[in-house]
């Protein structure tokens, strides 16, 4: 046994250890997608690969890093792990993600005893796909880069130069790939050092007692929270636009079953795996369901080895959520973003005060590739997501211009960094008015962002959720979906959501427009003064205020109360 104060100190120490690991990774990384975008996650695990501590990072990896360690042990046995070892893997059917996500982990030994693991995941810019960074039109895994099962890249604290050389040679940006790999290795070593310090201070027996108590508390609190939800089956469904290769809309169906203190999320009826790259391994589907679960069940409590004991996830073999070789998986997170939204939607009837309208839904990714004339025509590749609007809820408006639910701490790149690194100028960037779903509480607005290309480049876009834009709840209305415009206002104007390697001349303009979040409650129940404030702030236009909220806003930003009352009464009479 251990006392509550010691338990809390050790709990905080685990989390601080993970935060130190993440800081090491970010500060040591070579590519902006990691050191600016923060497309990475880390975990400190116990000797059975259960979670001790997580840092802020990508929620879509929630509880997924532990799976990679356990799969390695399943394949080679637990005695495969030796002091100083570091392993690398990226197999989409094992880790669940796309091949760019490098999982690097190592065992931690203390007094000659295996006590845990430090694990990291980060997005490598290029891993040898047919297109730089990955393809929007791949139709099998072999087009998406080199696929690695668990592979030892450090043995006895020494790098395996032969294996590392293969990694270097098969990435278009091999130098930075190895730099990012080393950053992950450094993060693992940081976790090892910090964990040993905890054990040196408290001793093994005290650590075990505190760990078991932390796990017990988490499991107890989750069982209590799930048991408070009325028993029954709850359903929701939506559609991915397409798989980029002609198939779509692609259905995603969710059944959430509550039975006592058990929650089962069943994805039966969702699409079979598609030819296009929107498939994922089952371990990543489990992670997405955990995100949806955590949105509603003790969201304020950290994740640890006692979390998710009440959750079971089911998905049909050969579906987009349990893909089999050789399914393409590059854009695996698009259906997962919709899945995460659908879990609260299914439970909206049972938990009306805990759920929110849907958010804009997808990572909305832009790649720009080419040669940079400012640097002797050196090849470049920019990779970034684009933020959008989140859904309103029972007590407040949705967030404007926030990153999507699969990405969490991931960020789009600062304009100054982007323009310095790449031959592209970002001339305009702001909120996109009238895109948030109208409601008593307004959905958050999407954004627009204009890219002016200063060199001939290839454009890659992956935008989704136009078929199923963010929905509202409790009579709140749906949001406006995304749109991308190439060379807006010219004779060559094109509207695109997905495109692979579109050749553009220097001087071309690409305008990205993301969608908003769903509204909550009837729009005519919104305080007219709040609508007028939204108009002044640029979230809603005067025409939108009149059309969507029945509020007449004068040119000086005031509410015309008589005209507003008359407009709302007339509109209510029609319905």
C-alpha cells in the first residue's frame, strides 16, 4: 500500500516524464511538421506496456503506442528486449496509421530488471512513397512507402548503421529523416532517465503500489460513469465524401451499446475497405473510439493503464476500420474523424448536456512540393493541416479556427516559418464568416488561407466532409462545408477538394476554405445582442444575421429591435 499523497506525486511524476520526452522530441526534430506543427506523441509505459503517462499530443494515438510494444512482444517474445535497444516500426496494419508515422520505442531497465518502456511516434516527411510525402491517389500499401514491422535500430546502445542506412536511402529527405529519428531516440532516452529517477527516489515496491492504485482509481471512476448512462443501443451514421478514386459517399455507421458499466462501440455496417487510401488498421480504430469515449467519460482525468477497461470496440474484418493487406491507408484519419464525431451524436439522447455539435471534421491537408529557387533549386515539401470550426454545446459557442479532433496539439505552421522555409507567400488568413452552424449557441467558424506560389510547384490536397458537414444538435443547424479554389477569380479558376500532383505555375494562388462547427439550439433563441457582436467581430455577416438568426443589424452594429421582433415572429409563424 501507499498513501494518497505519494500516489499523487508519482502520478504527476509519470506525466512530467512524458512531457519531458515530448519536449526533447520537439526541440531536437529537423522538420517543421514536428518542431512547429508538433505532429508527434509520446508515452511512458510499465513493464507490460500499460500506460503510466502521456504528454499532450495527437489524441488519435490515444493508447495506441502501447499496442506497438505488445505486438512486438507477441511476435518475438518479451525476452527480445535488451538494455539499450531501440525499435522502429510503421506497418499500417499493426500500428494502424499511415507509413509516415514512425513509432520508435525502447525498453527501460533498472537494477537489471525490465521496468517499462519509453515510446514515441512522429510524422516523417517522406518514407519513399510514389509521390513526395505520400499520395492522394494510392490504391495499395506498396505505393505509400517502405513498410516496416518491428525492427531493432539500436542494439546495446549502439546504432545499427546498416538498417539506418536503408532508412536514409529510401526517403527523399534522408538527412532530415535521420535527424527526426534521432530526436525520437533522444526522447526515448529521456524517458528512460526520468523513469529511473522516479524509481531511485521511491523504490520499486512503492512505485508498484502507487501504479496499481492509479489504475484502480481510473477503472473504478470509468465504470461508475458508464453505469450512469441509461442502458440501450444508440445509433448514428454519416458519410465520407469519397476515397479519391471514384468510390463514394463512403458510409460510417456506429452503434454504441450500454450495458451496466460496459460500453461497446460496434462499427458493423460501415464501408468495406475501399480501393482508395481511407482505410486503417484496427488498432487505430480502437484509438479513435477511445477519443470519442474520453470526450464523454471523465475527460478531465489523465489516461493510464486503468483507462478504457469498460470499453469494447468491434469492426468487421476487411472494412475501412479493420483493413487487410494490401489496402491503401495514407488518409486513414478521415473516417476516424467522422467516427469520433458520431460517438457523441449517438449518445446525444442519453447525455444531452455533455455532447456538442459536430466539428469541421477532417485534417484538411495541403502539400506543396517543388524546387526552391532561393536555395539553388533544392527540393522542398511543405505539409500542414488547416484548422476549422468546432461544434456548439449546451452552454456555449463552438471554437473558431481550431485544429480537428484527431490532431489535438498539432498546429498549422506559423506564416513566418512557412514563408521562410518554402517559396510560398501566405497573403490572406482569417475566419470564414457564416460557416458556423446557426443556433442558440453558434458553431465555430472555419478559416480561409491564401497561398501564393513563387515557384512552379505540385499541389496535393486532401479535404473532406462536404457530404456530411458538421451537424447541429437540439434544433441547431448544420455548418457550411469546405472548399478549395485554385486561381480564384480568373479564367482558370477550379474548385477542388482532393487532388494529387496538380502542376501549377509560379504566380498561381490556392485558397483553402475549411468548414465550421454545428450549432446548438434554435437560432431564434440566440440573444440578438450576441448576433450583433458576431457581426462586429466578423463571424457572421449582416445578411447572415438576418437570414439565419432573424436579427436585423444596423450599419453601425446595433440591433434594430422592432425589425428583429417582426422578422422572427413572421419566420416562426411559417414553421
